[in-house]
C-alpha cells in the first residue's frame, strides 16, 4: 500500500515537472521571409487566407456564447478548400458601464488588465484546432473601429466617459440611428484622413493622437500585448510567443493615419517579446504612396498589407445588375493592386491583400420588395458579380505572385460558414457571422455553400502549382530556414511611456 502511494506521488511529481519543462522552440518551424518572399520550411509560401475574426468567442464554452462544434466544422471546411491562414481578433474590450452597441460580447478584456478567462480559453482552443490543419494565424491586437471595442473604448477608459460618438447604423431600429453607413459610417472614403474627420473617427484617433491620454492608452495596450504574447495555452501547454501556428502579430485593424513613432515603438515592443513571429500593421493602403511606404518601412515591420473596399469607397453599386458598376470596381482594383505592388517592391517587402469583399446580388432583394435604403442581404441572393470580381482579383494576385511582383496572398472578408441571417442570435445577442455586429448580417459573408469558395480553392491550387514549378524537387540536403535571430528591443525615449 505504502509502495503504491509512493509510486503514485512519484508519477504525479514527474507529471508536474514535465508540464513545467520549457517548450523547445525550433525557429525553423515558423513562417519567415527571405528575399521578400514568405517561406514555410524550405519553400516559398503563398497565403490562401480567410478573415475569420470571431473565433475566440465561437470556440468558447456554450455558457460564454460559443459554439465549438460549429467552429470545428468550419475549420475543416476551410482546410478542404485550401485555406492555409486565417486572420482573427486577439483582442476585444468591454465598457464596464453596461452593454455598448455593435460590440463583440463577451469581451476578452472587461476593463484594463482584467480578462474573461472563458474567452481566452476559446482562443487557446482555436489555435490548437488551426494547428491540426496546418493553418497559420494572424493575431490582430487592436481595432480602430468600434465593433470589438478598440481604440474608442481605450479612449473612453482614459477619459472616464462612456459617451462614444458612434457612427450611423445600418438598422433603422437601432441606436445610433440609421444613416448611409457605407459612406458616412465606419470607414471613411478612399484617400480620407483622420485629421479632417470629426465624430467617431476623430474620437477613436485620440488613442494615439491625444498626448494628454496616450500614456494611459498606450500603456494599457502594451500591457495587453504582453499578456497575450506571454500567455501559455491551457490546452497545448505552449506559450503563444513560442507557437509556430501564429504567423503574425498585427498591430491593429485599419489604423487611420497612425503616428509613425507609434508604429515603430509598438512593433519593436512586439518583436522584443516574440522574435520568431512576423509583425505587420493592418493598414489599408488607401491614403497614397507616402503613407504606405512610411507605415511599412520600419525594420520591425516584416510585410505590407492592403485592404480593398470598392463599395465602401464608392466604386461599386450592389443595386446595379448591369456590368457597368462591376467593370468600374475591377478598374479601380487594377490600379490599387498595381500601386501597392510597385510601392512594396520599392521598400523590398511582400504585400498581402488581407481584406476585400463584395456584396451578394442585392438587386434581387430589392426586386422582392426590400427597400433600397435598407441593407437586407438575403442569403438566397446569388453571387454572380461577387464571383466574377473574386475570379478577377484572385487571378490577378496569383499572376503578380508568379512574376515576383510583391503580392503574395489574399484574405477575403469574411467566413460565415454554416451561419445564415435567419439563424437565431445567442444569449449575448451575437450571431458570429462573417460580418461584425455593426454591419448588416450577410453583407460580405462567405457561406459554406457559396460557389465563390471554388474560386478560393482554385487560387490555392494555382499558387501551389507555381511554387512546384519554381522550386527544386525535394528539399536540398541540409536545407535550413535562414531566419534572422535579431531580437528587437523597445526604442528609448518613447513618446508614449
């Protein structure tokens, strides 16, 4: 009996020691960049990405509003069409003063430094599930827009004022009230500037522009960065900073005219904590050559990105059933791709089209009686324009990739999977659609039965064939990933802390 107890205690001690043993990190397991090309192992790597932003909530427990079985089904679907990367949120913020409109709930961070462990466990689960399918992850750490809390919530905390001047809503029954939210709402037009904006965009921009509060906002943000990067996955036991499933830490979703000093300081701080991971900004690229190059030039920024929104920027009308508007969208996209390719080549960095989308054939819904002023994106509407646009866009990016012209991947917005607009929301009022809470459900969703996904799959196949044709057969003897071992440290004389 005593012997059995001793053996049990010894086994328990060994188990504890094993769990405490540091994870062995092999830098060669991480995606890296060599000669302005993504590499995985010894081969060039093309990103067949998908925006799938809400997975830390979707993979959480049912009691926290999650749906783990749906999440696992959708990850399997994404893998089946060749998706090898997803872009997700690794941050969301709550008010602490009651429910705010158009937010992800429950939030990961309930107040500065206070976290909802159920949502963190959802993020743990998501990373483990993606790793099973060899899908890498872009971890987005903040958001200019309000649907995750983001900058405006940091400003609200810092000013102790919950009266955030939200933009108009797509929903005439919601508060804030209805307005033309595609042009006067959450994004701003092509070539817009935060300095000229008022209302919500000016308020959110205080996150890094208002020197009376940036010591608070940037301090809390860096605390969050440190918390997430140093977290040890409760399922795999691997620290996030050591997990090759994570490809990239992204500073923010669509920062508008961010101070260049903020980009440098924040990206260097991330590099000091996670030197084996890539870092990018999350910048749209809509404000011209000077901004694009300056934003992506710091050594601590590994690659550039672009977001392309033809309807939001006034170059596509989803109510036009003719080819006129579609051709206009393609012409604008052509110039956008050409510009960002040239600018990225100038700074010797790859570029990824990490956001783009197009609505379903909305004119069909209007024909059924839906008012033109109300954005009702019925899932039964076809995707003829969307499919033609995706075919044009994805084939163009693959051609740039083939010819060494900087573009190295695309990420449509966004995967709705098995969800449909008619599905009932959960107890927290969330649908976890492809469209965030502030947008019309189904507007840019990609459903699991959409023919558009076949175009995504064809992109994956074509890029793979290009890599096979340009890479030597088999790995050369002793092939090693020539990764930089440089560890970045935070800049001295910070203007924020």
